[in-house]
């Protein structure tokens, strides 16, 4: 009897399991929203609407892939705000969830500043928070994962993660909105990522914190549920390995800093980060915006090519 009670009290599997809620492959992305306003990060960009993007082949959906790119054919006319490009957001917003992105190619090259991120649908920014899963500029080779939100959300320098802590204050009003960031391993970003055929990025968010993982295409440690897009995922470090970036809740109250987020892919140029003197220095001597406007042929690698995006939740109705 005692033995039986003991047996019953041991959980079958301590992992937190999430079920597939939404899959976006190829044409599914045509149901997203194309943003065509001005760039809040002051980029040398002209975000075009969906019709323009599809007509100019800057957004190409097939049955199996979705490609979105910047124009690489034209000089930017002086009257235009910048190079034509694309910024899309998901119609639905997600709270506690796991997002798995199977990505063939990310935009790279001098002047580029792409990001795959999520942001509070209710806002106004930075209320409800922002989670940047893929982000970098210019000739970067390491991905930066970061959080930006309202005050009093901090991270400790040392955490159980594979990446390197860059900054620990997630408060967007601190240090010009640097956020709290973690650098991922080499070739998690840029030409090395693309030459290897891309890979998988994943983000888990729950009341336990926000965690990010990256596996290159040839990484044999990628969990099968991630590489095969299975219907259930268990993003426990015992199953997925130590995350590349960990943002635990020890010094950041999750519920008051992060609410339901839309998912965004964008590609801007120059602006607050790629065009800042310290970031642009590898790419000079011309100014970033002159370079972006006048050198279309340098933007042939400035494209996202997505194999699949899957969103998993713990309640199928969320
Ligand atoms: C955005 O695109 C819509 C059409 O989809 C158009 O009516 C609107 O004027 C555009 N806005 C800007 C700022 O270009
Ligand atoms: C549009 O882009 C796709 C994917 O890169 C390419 O296969 C196709 O030839 C392009 N079409 C035109 C008209 O440029
Ligand atoms: C794309 O999918 C549709 C519907 O399943 C199918 O009819 C069509 O043949 C497919 N196109 C290609 C190029 O595979
Ligand atoms: C947390 O961050 C805020 C800025 O948002 C700062 O004022 C505060 O001192 C930090 N708290 C700790 C314990 O570091
Ligand atoms: C994966 O490919 C990269 C080049 O893209 C190479 O440097 C690395 O050694 C490969 N890793 C494995 C495990 O094969
Ligand atoms: C632009 O492209 C040319 C030709 O590939 C290359 O030599 C040059 O370094 C590129 N410029 C920048 C700033 O990346």
C-alpha cells in the first residue's frame, strides 16, 4: 500500500507540455498584416503594403516557403523614405506559448537590420513588453536575444544559459532602449547561418520566464519535435538542452511586464542601431543611408525565407 501510494505520487513526466495551436507555412503568411507606416526605429526604409510587395516580388508565397525581401534592383528615389522592404505582423496575439521558427535564410549585409520579434498587441509600447528573438545588424555573426519593457525588470549577470550576457536592465527607458540582451554563439546570425542552410529558433514564455534556443541546420542535438514540427513540444532543458538565452523572473515580475504579443518579422536599414556610428563603422566610409539608397546590388542577401512557424500553447483555446 505504501509502495503504491509512493508510485502514484510520482508525476509521470515533469515536463511542461505545449500543443500545436497555429502553423504558418507558405501562403498562410498572406493572412498576416503588412505594415506600411513609417519606421519607429528611424530606418532608411519604405515599408510597402501587401499588394505592392506581392506585385514587386518582395513577398513570395509558395506551398512550402514564404520569402520576403528588400528591393535589390533600384536606386532609391530622393522623394522616398528609403529602400522598399517588408514588415508583417500576426493577426492573433499569444501569451504563454512556445514559438518554433524553421528558417532557411535571414537578411544580411551592410545596412541591414532584420528582426523576428513579438510585441504587446495592447501596448502602448513598452507596456506589455517586447521580446526580440532574432536581431542583428550589418556584419554581425552572433544573434542578440533581448527583452524591452517598463521599469523594474532586471536580469542577473550570470544565468543558466549558453549565450553571453550583454546587458541586464530590461527597462526600455534605460540606456537608449538597449534592453536586457544575450549574445548567442557564432554563426547564429548572418552569412554563416545562411551558408549552413539556416536552422531553428525557439522561444518559450510562461510565468517561469522567457527562454530562447537556436540550433543550426546540421546540429544533431536539435530535438526531433522541433526539427519535425511535431504536434507537442516539451521545452524543458532536460529535453531541449540549456537555452541560449534565459530571462528568469527572479528580478522581473512576468505578469506585469509581458502580456499577449503579436509576432513580427521586419527588415529595416540603418536607423537607431544599424546606422549608429559604432555599428556602422565596419561598413563605411559612406554614410549608411547613402549606401542603402545607392547600392541596390548589395541587397541580394537581404531576405527572409521561412520554412515554417509553429505556435504551441498549453490551452488549445488560447
Ligand atoms: C498603406 O497602404 C494602404 C493600402 O493598402 C494605403 O491606402 C495607404 O495610403 C498606405 N499608407 C502609407 C503611409 O503609405
Ligand atoms: C520572384 O522571386 C522568386 C523567389 O526568389 C523567383 O523564383 C522568381 O523568379 C521571381 N519572379 C520575378 C518575376 O522576379
Ligand atoms: C499547392 O497546393 C495546392 C493545394 O494543395 C495544389 O493543388 C498545388 O498543386 C500545389 N502547388 C504546387 C506547385 O505544388
Ligand atoms: C532594476 O531596474 C531599475 C530600472 O528599471 C533600477 O532602477 C533598479 O535599481 C533595478 N533593481 C535592481 C535590484 O537592480
Ligand atoms: C555544421 O556546419 C558548419 C558550417 O556551416 C560547420 O562549421 C560545422 O562544423 C558543422 N557542424 C556539424 C556538427 O557538422
Ligand atoms: C557591396 O558589394 C560589393 C560587391 O560585392 C562589395 O565589394 C562591397 O564590399 C559591398 N559594400 C559593402 C559596404 O558591403
